[in-house]
């Protein structure tokens, strides 16, 4: 019954239509007009709904993209971002973790999971994720900035200062009130 309700919700919000098969081809077997698979189309709809602040519909679209392509790390990451925006950090962490499992080199998913951990007060886990994000992409100022804030919260002012300076050196502009 739950599966029926989920499918009904997806249909009702416009995040699923039957114009294509799961492999990105129209019902007639020809590639679709823009060459995107149905899962990528659902992903793009999710981004659009997220930008509009329609978070539940965005989640439905990302969920549909995942249903169509269970190995779509980006869809897990973006659904995690929406859960994070809603304050559902445990759900966000699950999605970021799945994105990382699918793509262990996904630096952005590590940064995003670190943010969710930090919001739950789990600074050690957050620092671990930011550190891995930096290892994967040493030029990401956001990972340094966020790790610096986590160190600051832990009272490690030397490490915090070093990371915040590195973030600034890499071009991050932060408005301090």
C-alpha cells in the first residue's frame, strides 16, 4: 500500500510520466528529444522544485530519479540537500552516505554530510568528512571553511584559524557581521 501511495504522489506532483522507458528512450524506441534519460529529467525537475522552495515535490522528483536509476549518486546527494534544508539531518546523512558509497570520490557529498553532522553537533564526524573532502579536492574553499568552523566550535583555535585563512586564500568571501 505504501508503494502505491508513493507512486500516486509522484504522479500527482508531475515527477513521473510514462512518455519514456527507464533507459531514456521514448516509447517508440528512439532517443528522447534532448537526449536525457528519464532519471536525469526527474533530477532536473527536482532541482527546479528545490529552487522554487517546493521541497516535498523536489524530494519526490529526486526519489523518482533514484527509483529509475538506483546508482544515481547525484540524486541521493541532492535529495540529501533538501532533507538538510528541512532540518531532517538523519535522512540527509543517509542520502549523503549512499552517494558516497556509490561514488567514493564525491567530495561534495562528504562536505554536505559534514554539514549535516555539524548541525547535529557531531563535530568530530563533520571534521572527518571535511578532511576527506579536502583530500579529494584540495581547492574547495567551502570544505576548509566548514572544517574551520567545526574546529572553532571544538575550541581548537589554531586549526580553525589555519582552515579559515586557507578558505579565504582559495577565494571564499564570507560576510562577517
